[in-house]
C-alpha cells in the first residue's frame, strides 16, 4: 500500500543493467494479473539491447525516459491465441474491435502489475503513452506480426532522480457513490482549485503564455489536431494488423 501511495514517474535512470532474473520475477507478477476469460491475449516484448533501445527512442520522441535500460512494450496479441485455436480444431473470429479492446484491457492490467512489482523491488518506472503515436514504426522495429498491436511501453531501471509526487485530484473528483453524479460549475471549481493554484501550474502558465491550465492541455499538450491525427493513424494500424472486421 505504501509504495502505491509513493508512486512517481522516473525519467532519468542510472547506467546500470537490471538483472534478467529480477526482470523475470517482475514479469511473473505481471502475468498473474486478472485477464479476460484467462485467455491472456497480450504479449510483452522486452528490449534491453542498447542498439534496439536507440532505434526505439525516436518512436517516443527521444524523451529522457526512452533511454531507460529496460523497455517493455505491451501488445494486444491474438496471433498466439488464434494459432492455438486453429491447432485445436477451433475456428477463431478475433479480427474485430472487441478483440482488440479485450487484449488492450488485459495488457494494461498486466502492465500495472509489473509497475507495482518493479517499484516494490526498488526500481523506477515510467509509462510511455507515445507508443500509440508511432505504433506502425514500433511494429516494424519489433517485427510484430498480424494480430499483434503495441498499446503502451513501460520503462524501468534504477532511478537517478527523486522527483516530487505529482498532484492528483481529490478522491471525490473521481469516485461516485452508487450512481454517477454529474459535476456542477461550483464542483468543478472546487475540485480543480488546488491543482490550479499550485506553484507548478503558475510556472506552466508563464512558460506557455496561457491564461488557464485547461488551455495548456487543449492547445499545447493534447490538442484536437493531435488526437484526430493519432486516432486516424492508429485506426489504420488496427486495420493493417487485422482488427477492423466489424
């Protein structure tokens, strides 16, 4: 419980390899995660070779965390399950969006288990959401076949920094008792007050020359153009990898 409450994303790592046995222990914890129907329709590609990490770095915009000594690319994987079905006289029909969504859920559950296990062993971790931005290039580098799609990358290693805890919204902002309770204008103001008044927010507003924190998200970090462009390219990836037979 304590290590969960102390979670922080580590972006700078020591130039120190992580022992393969330790990686395997962490991955064993990962695959014990809950999954749909016990199918485990995901795969984890481990990258530790410096030359491979170097090739993958541009896919993650060369951000500092992309140089971590261990990269784990979590993928939806119906390739393995489909082959198993066919070899057991069963006819699979997992070339659709529901199959992709099922695999994505399983993969993310496993990824979070890996995070918890890694941090309990004194390692730092960081999620790289950029995986979906450049999925096609990652597919090429990792030689992923049809039926396999990368959805998130988790990097880990020995921390070379100790950043402060990132702020979170209060519990009442994300938890609804019994049924969903929509947010009034006053509730929005109250729930975001601490985040908006922080020194970090003031610094970000000055750097980005914006009036509100919300504008930094909508105009700079996660703009409409970014979301539309990535949505379009990722849907093309799903089509190429065999998940759009609706």
